[in-house]
């Protein structure tokens, strides 16, 4: 049979409550791999090239609609949650024209792969079915609606757990809740009643209505039943997260990324990673993070919305957010790059260095214990251990500029707003409160004074205690008695 090529409309049912999540957040907004569950369904619908996507909202409708706001999405409200059949009808009115295949998805089954849905649609179209239900097979399908087949193996009915007879309860083939219908479904759905154990309108009743009208109904069986797992509570959510994580990591492993301990690594699906990259144990990569080739992200580092260019080495326990790191740079261990950090090529950031809204040009070195906020630093400048750019005066933040080739001695404070010229030299321990001209040496600290014999007088006055607590010093005092 030739494949029908009518447009595709997708209805996503997302009005249910999800009380067992015990949360203020509507169930379908709980994230899996950084994306709300319902957004996974929207993404799958988009990847299938849906002409129209309708999300049926009810519980927490405002929040769900606000979280999903994007062009091309349509929302339909289901005021009372009277069952999946009623939810379908609430959304069907928003379908564009009555000539499309209609795919129904749930807002709480984020693991469904677009490829599976593609195969389901192809099967539906190739066989000229009027309704195709996506099913799975489990040794024990308790809780699900079961697929009842007739003697010749044709799909006859779907029976809900509550309505099932003892022999029906033994059926292992279950209804995933995903269906493709022809464009007649909205019209047929008006005939669904609520004469069943729950008093709800069951979308599954459409199956019988299609059969009664003499139209072909078929089942398409899933290879991997994990794909239709939903989350009813936090434990279920964690399980989805585990499966999704394994799936995402498997994709990266296949693409040439080394992840020696994939179970411990959490990568959101929005992250892109190049080749010959190593992601060490315990790493978390989130948001719009882009990692180029030959990068290493060290153990227990967290990288969010950041760009790591070729060959960057992020050492363990570093936290990067909204940072750009130029090629060949190294960061950490224990570094913190905050939003607005832009590092040029070959920059060295060592332990306990924090940067914020800071541009460090090529070859800048800040090896130890520094705070660099609201500052630009020219190439090859050396930032000594303990340097602080004091950018905040208690009310306002100020911007500072440090030139190229500057040497900032250890434990200096640059009191913003300040400008330090190229090739300047700042003596260790300076509190720089004036601008420093190009090539100048700035010393901004008290002059050193040595008071001879001070120690002997001081400790000598505490002789008894020194004898008990500081025996070496007691000996020194004894030897230097006469002086
Ligand atoms: C449904 C199916 C069952 C199937 C199971 C798979 C029916 C009658 N039963 O059962 O055969 O095995 O899914 O998970 O359809 N929803 C609304 N409005 C409502 C009710 C539900 O939007 O009034 C949405 C929910 O948010 C959810 C989806 O529909 O996304 C399924 O609802 P749920 O109550 O979980 O259906 P089940 O009773 O589990
Ligand atoms: Ca359910």
C-alpha cells in the first residue's frame, strides 16, 4: 500500500494533577535531563514535523503554558479532569483542519523517541489503519489498560485495570496511551460515555467506536517498554532521569567522547561535545554548554551555559557558569568562573580563583587565590596570588582596566574604578588607589620598620609560660640573655 501523506497534528495530554509528586510544580513541569517532561513531548512532535501541536492543560495550566510559550504551540484548557477521552475532546477543537493524522502523546512520558513515533506513523500510514495504538509487552502489566485481541489476533478492545476480568488481568500486552487516529477521531470521540468503574471518559473507548464503524484498528508494538515509562512520583522521576542520562551518555560515547564512569556523569541534552574530549567522573554539564575538541573536564566540575574551546583543560572541582574559555587555557582545580567571564587563548586560572564579568586576554596567568570582578586584563599579565579587584564600594560596582604585560605582586588590592597601564609593575601587598601609568612601578603600602631586640623583651616578660609551652623559644631566650 502507498503511504498516505496527510499532515500531522499532535495532541499532548497534560491536564492531570500528579498529586504523588507532592509538589507546587505541576507534574509535567518536573524536569528530566534539564527539560520539563512535557517539553520532551513537544520536542518529539516538532521533530516529527507536526503541522499543529496542541497541549491540553488543566492542573497548573498557567504555569504549564508559561513554561512552554513558543511560536506555533497552541493550548487548550480542560477545565475538569474527567478522563483522557474528555481531555482529547478539549484539545480536538483546537486542531486546524479536519484532514490530518492525529497523534496523541502524554505530557509525562519524556523517554519516547521521535524515531519510535516515526515508525509508528509509518506503520499506521502504510497499512491504511484508521487507528493505531502503541503497545508494549510486560510479564506483569498491572496498572495499565490491557490489549484484548480476538481469535484471529486482531485488536478488539482496551480494558482498564479497574474494569478487567481476572483472565484479562493476566494479559501482558498493555496500552501505552499513545495513538494515531485518522481525522474522524474528534467526531467519534463525542460518543464516548463514562459508564465504567471510574466514571471517567476513556479515550480507549475510541477503539471500539472505530471497530463498530468498520474501520481498521491496529496495534504497533514497542521494542523497548522503557520508552513509555511515566513518572507518578519522585522515585519514578529519578528512574526516568537515570534512563535518559544513560541514553545521552551512550550517544556521546558513540561520538568519540571518553566518559570513564558514565553512571556518575550528568549531561543535559542541550549540551554539544566535540571529539577526543574526556569527561571525568562526577561531572555535570548543563544548559547551552558547547565543548570543542580535545577538551578535558576534570572530576566533579559543574559547567553551565559555557563555551570551552579546543584543548581547554578544566581541572577537578571547578564551577563554570556563563563563561567562555579560549583554546588551550587551563582552569582549576577549585576555580569559579562566573557569568561574563571571557578568557582568551592559553589563559591560566589556578586554584581558588574567582572571576566575574572579567575579560582576560591571551596568556594571562592568575594562578592562586584571586578575585577578578568587573575588569579587563591585557595579554600576558601576571596576577599574583591573593590579588583582589575591589569592584564594590558598598553601593555601586565599578569597572577597572589592567593593561598588557603587567606584573601584579601578590596580595595586592586594586580599588575600582582603576586603570593600570601596560607593562606596569605593582609591588606585593599594595592597595592600589590611584591609576598606575604605563611602565611605572606602584608601591602602595606602609614603609617597613624593624625594632631591634623586641622579641627578647616581649617573650622574656612571659618566661614561665614560654618555658612550659615553647621549649625551643625558651632555649633561644636563654642563649640570648645578655644581648
Ligand atoms: C491511561 C489509559 C491506559 C493506559 C495508560 C498508560 C485511559 C482510559 N487509560 O490510563 O489504558 O495503559 O494511560 O499510561 O486512557 N489526562 C488529562 N486529563 C484527564 C485525565 C488524564 O489531561 O482528565 C492526561 C494526564 O495528564 C496524563 C494522561 O492524560 O498525561 C494519562 O492520564 P492517566 O490518568 O495517567 O491515565 P491512566 O489512568 O494511567
Ligand atoms: Ca498514568
